């Protein structure tokens, strides 16, 4: 699913740029999983029910199905509270962020830091 993937990528890029500027050692000493966790799981991507509903737009049900599939594949059951738009947005951005880190965005930055 590619819904708002570019926006989420920009969020990750901003996080990585901040790390490059303020704490290069963080990127050297942490793997992709830790970087992903800090970028997408230590703070909310969207705060507020109204903002989350607006962000989801007409894709809410597609995103819910996407999250269900991910959680069933990875955990064997669904944990996300689909009655809470904030939780839906934040879980979706977490998953897309994981994909972005898996596809090398974090490794590219790490190579730039070490070089």
C-alpha cells in the first residue's frame, strides 16, 4: 500500500537528518530496527481524532485491512484498536516506516555517516 508513503518517507528523512545533525553516534550505534522504533514508535505521528480522520480520508477501510493483514502475518492476531483513528494512523505509519527502513533508507544514511 502506498497511501501517503512519500509523506511518511519525508518524516523518516527528517528524523534521520536530525540525527545526522545532532547525534551521528546514534546512527552508527543503532541498527535499522532501533532507528525505525525511535522514528515511529516513541511518539505519535498524528495527535487528535479529527486530524487522524482527516489524514485517513477515504482510505480508512483499506488501511484497516492493510493493518489486519500485517498483524495477522506478524503476530497471529490483531492488536490495533480500530475504533480509534489515531491508533490506526500511527500503526499504519509504523508499518510503512518499517518497510522504508527495510528497503535501505536507513542503511543509506548509515553509510553516509560512517563514510
